[in-house]
C-alpha cells in the first residue's frame, strides 16, 4: 500500500476501523536506545516515585497560595447581598439592589495558569458556598444571547438532584430555547422555594444564612477579551434583576484593574467592586524552587544551563509556573532515561542499599564518570589501582561520595539562603534580587570570583545597625532548620553576633540619654554656617585613618564571617565527585523540546527527511536527496537551487521517470501565490 511518489498517481486508502491500536506500557520505552540495561525497570519506578512526590509538593504549594485568595473571596461573598436577605430599609435596599457585588481577581499575566486557579475556585465555591457557579469565557460569549444560553445551561446543570416535577419544568423550558433574566428569575424562585427536598438541602450550602437564597456566582475568566458592548449590556440587564437574583460577579484580570474602567463607563459600572490580589508568578516560582530544588528532600537537581533554559522560557515567553513544572518533569524523565547511574538518584538510605547490589557494568559506568576520573587522578597509586580494579573498594568509595554530596547540599542551600538574605536588599542588587539568580551564579562558578562579589561586600560593610540585626535574625531562622553536622557552630556564632549588637544598642541608648540635654543646647546655639563647617570636618576625619567604632568593628566581623562561609560551602556542584548521578546537564534537550523553532524543523524535514522518517532508503551520506524521497523534499531541493524557476525535466530525472511530453516544462515558481504553491505541492 506504499507509493514511492505522489506524482505517479493519487491513491485513497480507507481507514481500517477494525484494526485496534496496540498500546505499550510507558516502562517499555526505558528498554530502548540509550536506556537499554538490566535496571531500566528500577530506574523507571524511581523516576515515577520521585515525580509523584515533587508533583504532590507543587500541588500543595498551589493550594496553600490559593488559600488566602479563596478565603478573602468567601468573606466577600458572605458580606454581599445582605440587603437581599435582610431587606432592612426600603430606601437602602433600592440603592443597593442596583449595585452588583463584584470581586476583581488580579491573577497576573500567566494566563495559562488561570484555568487551574479557576478550577479550584469553582470546586471550592460549590463545596462551601453555593451550587450555582457559572464559568464564562469570551470566545463562548460573542453576544448577550450566548451569555444567557451558557448561563442558563450551566445553572440548570447544577441542579441535577431536583425532583422529577422540576426536571420536567427545566426540560420543557430548555426545549423552547428562550433564555432571559426573567426566565432565570422564575426558575430560581421555583428551585429555592422547594427546600423540603433533602438533596437540595445538602447541595445548596452548609452556611445557614445561604440556605434560603444561595448566590449565583458568575465567573468571567478573561475580562480583557470580552466585547465592551456585550459586557455593558449584560451588566445593565443583570442589575435590573438584582432584587430577584442574588448575582455575584467574579472578574479574572490578567493585566490591571484599570481595565474595568476602560471597558465599563461610569454610566454602566453599577458594580460594588472588591479588589483581590493573588501572589505574583515570580514569587510563586521562587517558592516553587525553594520547595523542589533548594532542598535536600528531593535528590534530583538541575545544572546552571538547564535551569537557565527553564527560567528564560518562564521570563521571556509565558510566565507560566505550570509550564515550568512540565519542563522540570521533562528534565527528570530525560535524566533517568539517559543516565544509567540514575538508580542512585533517590533517598540516601535507599541509595546505600542499591550500592551493594551494583553490577559490574554499573561499576564500570562509575569509573567512566568525569568527576570520578578527576578524583582518581589526585589519589596515590595504591588508591588508583584499588578504585579501578576492586569493586568492593569502589562501592565503599561510592557510598562515601553520596554521603558527602548529601552533606554538601545541606550546607550549600543554608549558606545560599543566608547570602541571599544579606544581598537581596542592597542597592542595584549586585548579586541578583531573586534567589534563583544567585543560585544560577553559584552553580556556574565560584561566586567569590565574580566581579559583583567584592562590591557587594563593600556595600555590606555600610549597613546600618537595625538593617544588619534584621538580616542576622533572618539567617538565624534559616539555620535553625535541621542543619548538617558541619554547620552546627554557625547558629551559635550568629546568636553571639546578635547578643553583641543588642549590648551595643543598650550602651548607646544610655549614653544618648545622659548627653541629650547638652547636645540640644549646643544645637540651638549653632547656626547654619557652623553646622556645615562641622559636617565638613567630620567628613575629613572619616576619610582619614581614624579609629573605628565598636559597631563598625563588629560589622566587619559579621561580613568576614559570611565571606568565609561562602568560600567554604558555595563551591559549584561540578567540584563534587559523582555529581552527575543527581544533576541533569542536558540543557540542549530542554531547548530542543521546549523552545519552538518551526523554521529550523521545517528545513530539516525537507532537506533531510531521514531525520524524522528514519527510513534507511532515505539515508544518504552527502547532501543529495534520493529519488525515493517525498515529492515535497525534491521540490524543496530544486527550489534551493533556483528559487525562481523549477524545471520539470530535472524533477522527472530525480524521480527516475521519463521526460514529460507536455509543452509546459518549467514552473514560474516566483509568480505563484503561497496558496497556489501549497496546492500544487
């Protein structure tokens, strides 16, 4: 059923619906190509377990960040439509009934993550507040008619547990296809009045004040994409029925709350707006990195280039945290697929058990690692022979290396967070404002060898006392988390610094109280000229080699202490032996799969079809395209030779056909339009 060339004829192959697709388990892919080994199943199981743990941590973080936003929204819903429930005074009720309670959720420009947020919001509202939650998108609502259709269909879909008489009423109304606010008002009254049904009681809400009149929450996901005229008409119509329908609007805003005033003029904006701000996507990413990468809980790590690829896609393309997580998932999968020693990329107790069962080939893979070869070159001849010939000695060394790598990560992340606490508030941020910037710099090379490190230390030596004490308190809180054995003395040293600064502060406060009266009298007698003169004298004295104060001496000690910690613990990971086991270094793989380059892909497919089709008949050592190649590849080759004219005689010779007898032997390629070229090809 295969044809060598489309130009020889047109063929139609009807699909065989009886043929079933054969599906293979995902684990079977680890038994192919570079991953072919006896431990592929174990590596796949380890990869799955690690990813499930990291995914669960990311989901818990998402729920934790959304909790404050959702709690604020529930509090706003409890305050809304009080007049609808109480109807205290007629005058106040007539004013308030025209204002639609509206929650404006500023979610940020990461639009691809909004669906997950709105999904969680919808589930939370249906479980705790009201079953009447509607989600609308601009592409589904080109006019008011479609908005009312979507609104009615989703509202009636919420009440699936109603009695049979109500179902018949809804079905008969749906057949008429005449949706309006009056129709929805009638339907809402008929549903809320019949509260005797146990299913309705359970489904409406657990809040006592909403049992009789649960609100109708309408979520407009992408408010910027809605038509101005459609949105204005819908709000005007909805405001006329607020005395019958307790409508609450929720706007999803990606840019700025100003967009509401641009879409809705003052005559139309009959809204009581409550602004709710979610956490920015950059802060979300920082918390995600702290949970997944800047921790010893998960052994998998990214090297500087791989992390830079993912962060560049995040910063310059979509600001999507979910896409960053998908890129991290791809990195985990590629690491366990291409690295045979990734079976040791697990918890330290489990890795110790697996070391004893390493095979001869796996021991040889350890010996071929660049970091291990670098270690062997520095050893004595006896240890070199033992490392290269004795498997028992090699396994003992491997166990020691993994323990050292675990301790290295514990100390590395603690010192990294302390250094970020010191440098994140410096002017112009010499070492970066975000911790990911400092992390990438530390992964690349020794941070103390960079040009920005010394200016950062000079700025640290100019910090005020209150700023320095606040930073030391942050570092103390970071180091109080379970530290490594080598890092235990640092906590005591930080506490000692804080105690000394507090004593200095108490001493200076007592001196100021004793000399405050005389200082005030002296300042009263000093005019502006003498004050400027004294300031110049103080500046000259400071520029000269005068004796430092006690605070300045103590501040220099703190900076020197932090500098020693940095030089001791913040060496790059590639200096550690067996770092290849846990670090993914295939940045080019991430760039190839995540950074779309359609022009390069099309050129490769047309110029070298074997790259994608993997057909041996299409493989050629030189750049020539064989005659069995698809027509479009041959046409592309002729197009590269002469972009204006394509000779049909040359084409027929490429295909091995007889010369065409037609008068037209040359195509005026440049004069054709793009549509004509595509249809001809």
